[in-house]
């Protein structure tokens, strides 16, 4: 029996190599090459395209960009406001969405609710489940209170049968739960392998673009939290969403990492209830702790998530740490914490070299923008001195190594959101100070860290 020819495929970029290498020759990533059996035949790794799905393969005339008429993308609301916010307004005809998250976080629950809302709105839908039986999905629908749903359900993992069902039923929206369980008979590798995931996703994307059917793919994640499978999978689709949050908490965040039809880093906030996921209309409330009296080590900031300003409480705990003090941050950049402590010592005279410093963003939210710098430094100083910041106080601004306080983008919107929620005192960069006063909000504009410390001491 002839030995099967093998090839090595990179899990990051999808590049191939005839032999194993420690470093991918295409993208330069280390230890990402996985051995696979090479597919035989003249059209290897390419599935036969059913009639009517070859939309991307048809030759198109070459036109200058100025001669092409730009059209607004039509959107169909999913019936769930927070999901529509993340998607950029709704589901796009022919769009392909990839949603990933930890097991049990609520991906299937959210999509089943969305499919039911679309079906009730008059759009034909198809839910393809490869990880559960039809009875299990029906049981979940009863728990969600949608036992009378008319969503069409197909329990299947073979790609050819799925495409034949789509061709016969002609739905407007299709959910594939999940892409890792889908396989094609034309490939010899196992379901979930790099070749299967890449080819099945590519064929479903081709089908969506050729027919105008919106496709939502559910993806598994690795233990590091990234989407499993080749990185090229994220490049194929139009939108990539991540489910975030602790499975032990009732709150969930859906974040847009990529969106060709809307803003990236937009988030939707949900609460897990007995009847499924419900949108949270005022998400700032879940990121603020309810203290009866102001406590040391707490400072509120306004962060931007896509187009939405959110108020988040930053908490710090400073305690004696001995000769090897610890630096730990949850929800914030760990490396930036060490830099802020150095700036705090050098320019404000606040020393923490012999102290343990713990910083946390309340509510499980992750803040990646540097506008949190000033709030982090003020919360650390408040905890170290044991003096609480006044009620209704907030701060935001980026801090540089020279001690300057740099402006944050869209500062006016941040301040208006804070005033709307009843905050009365704000310390902000001088460049973010509004030209017209904001009713009910006293604004202290500062240029340097030491100025911010002097303002806080005088409150």
C-alpha cells in the first residue's frame, strides 16, 4: 500500500510546507505547522460548486472606481437591540458572521433567540446544529419560552447535505453551529482539522456571496481564548464577534473585533436570565460598584467601546509587600501598570516600590485604551493614603512618561455621558475641556499629573 503524501499547514496564516519546520515560511510564526494528509485529485482542496453558488467565480468587467455606484448596505434588524448594535445595525444580505466564545457562554442561546425573532418577523431561517440533536435544541427553546418557534432545524454536519438543504429551502439567514464540526466528503482529513475548517468556511462564504443568504458561523475557541482553526478563517468572513464574560456571572459582553459593515470594538451587553439573554439598556450600571459611602482606592472613568461611552469603576488596593512587591491588574494592561507607578513616583512623589499594587476594572470589562491612565493613578494614590475620592468624581486621560496628561478621543461625549448619570466633578486633560460648561458638572482641566494630584487634595 502506497504511503499517503503529507503536507504541513500553518494554523495562523494557512500557508503550507512540504516538510516540517519550526518556523512558518509564510508568516514567520513559530510552532504553528500541523501535519496533514495531502488531498488527491486535480482539484484538491476545492469542492465542487453547486449550480447557482458560483457568484464569486463569474468574470466581472473591469471598471474605474469612479464609475462604480456606491450603495448603502441594507440591514435587517435581528430583533435583539444589543446584537444589532454590535453588527452595525442588523444582519446584512449575503454577510458572513463568525461568533466565538467559551463553552457555555451563551452563543447558541443568543442565536436561537435571534433566529426566532427573525422568523417571527417574516424571514425564513435555518438553524444547522452539529453538536446537539434536534430534541436538545427543542428543549432549549422551551426553556427560553419560544417552544412555538417555526425556525427550521437541521441536525447535520456534512457540508454537501447542508448545501443541498439550503438550496431546497432558500432561507434568508443560516446558522452553522459549529464550523468545527462541519466536514466535506471530498476531503479525507477529520472534522475540525485546518483543511476542513478552511474549505468548509470558504465554500459557505462563496455560497453566501453568490445567493445573498446571510450566514452565521459559530466557532470554537482555544484555551487562550482565540478562535480555533486557521487564522485565515477570520479573514474570510465579514464580521468577527467574541463572547466575553465569566460563566459564573450573569452578565455577558459581545464584542466586534472585525466588521466590514460597522464599527469595530463595538460591544453589546447582555444579562443571562431564566428566559435567555436580555439586552442591558444602561450598561454603565453593571460596571459601577454600589458603595453606600465613598471608599479609598476607587475612581470612576469613562471609556469608549466602539461608539458607546461607558462609565467603569477602577479599583486599586495598595498594601505592604515586602522585598518583592507584586503588581497585578485585571481588565487593564499589566505592563502599563508598572509604567504608571514609575511616573507616579517620579513626577508626583508617590512611592509604591515596597507595596503590593492590585488594580481591577469592575464588572469584568477589559479596557485597552490609555485614557484609563489618570483614573488608575488616582485610585492607587487614594488607596495608598487611605482617603476616598469624593462622591460623583470621575477622571480620564492618557499619561505620558514626562508626566503630561494627554487628551482622550471624543472627550465631549464622555463628559456628557457622565453628567447624564449624575456625576458632578471631573478631572480631565486640558485639551478635553469643553468650551461651553456642562450643566451639573464641575470640570478641572489639567496638563500634568502633579496638577491632578493637587486638584484631588483640594476636594
